[in-house]
């Protein structure tokens, strides 16, 4: 996980910690949302998103920033950039 060989190891460790924090945030956000909000915005269901996000969190924690970890980071980013704003909007209701 931590490569103590200079600045490169420190940068990779910092990036992994940021990825872990984003994954934890995404899991908690998805867990707190209503089940019907996901299908209302034509996205995958809540249990599927929770499974994808928890699996991503585990992969990032165990494998770091290798190829599998990058796929997990992409899944977390898709949730945070695409799904999360739409789910939040549908639960807030119409804006003026």
C-alpha cells in the first residue's frame, strides 16, 4: 500500500487515500438515499449501486492503484458525477 521510496510513493499513497475517501463518501451517500430515487432517474437500482460501490471500496483498499483499482475509481467517479446529482435533484423536488 505505501511505497516508502521517495516522493513517488508518497504521491501514490496520497492518491489512494483520496480514492478511498471518495469511495467511502459514495457508499454512505448511496446508503442514505431512498430506494425509488434511483429508478426514478433511470439509473441502476440502489442495491446494485451499493454492491458496485462497496466492491470498489474493497478493491481500492486491497489492491491500491493498479488496473483493477483504476476500474474501481472509475465506478466511484461515475456514481459521484452522474448518479449522485440526479438522485439529489429528484429528492429535492422542482426548483424555481
